[in-house]
């Protein structure tokens, strides 16, 4: 009986993934079109450069070997189930169509700069809010100078 249930479960699981194979392919295509993985790898490279400045005694060979071990496909395999969870097969097709359009290509090209500038703006905003709350706390006597 247990063997029958196991075989049935394996068959159902394989049919689910077989049916979604085109969707998975489309999600991978979408990730490549948007450059998501390249952005993540670029961010990792920036982090490595920062570490190298703080830890100059670590030889370059270490970083070269480490970088060779990092595969974008590993990240894609981790991200695909997330996209699969939130987007239907048609959603993915529509997103591919969008990102293949002139506007979609512009979004892909400008999004890294927009994200970076938006983070800087958010940090400045947070700093101003922090200063404001400290001033108000001092004015109310909650903070002593």
C-alpha cells in the first residue's frame, strides 16, 4: 500500500512539473531579459571589492577561485519558484512581452540607477526624520543633552 502511494505521489509530482516546464523556461527567460541575475552578481562583485579594501591581506587568487564557484544559474534556480508562486504562466508571458518592448528595455536599463538613487534618497529622508524626531524629543524633555 505504501509503495502504491509513493508511486502515485511521484507520478503526480512529475506531472505537475512537466506541465510547468514551459512556465519555468519562460521565467528563466524573463530573468535573463531583465538582467536580474547580472545585477545580483554585480552587487556581489561590489561587496567583494569593499571586503578587499578592508582585508587587503587576502590574496587575489582567493577571490578569483571564489568568483569561479559562484554561478548565476544557482541563483536562477532559487528565484524561479518565487516567480512561479506569484505569477501565472500568462503573467510571465506578458512580462516577457513588456521587457522586450522599447519601454521594457528602458526600464531594464534604468532600473539599477533608479534603485541606487532611490536608496540614497531614502537614506537622506531617514536621516532628516531621525534628526527631526531627536529635536522634538529634546523639545519635549524626553532627551537630555
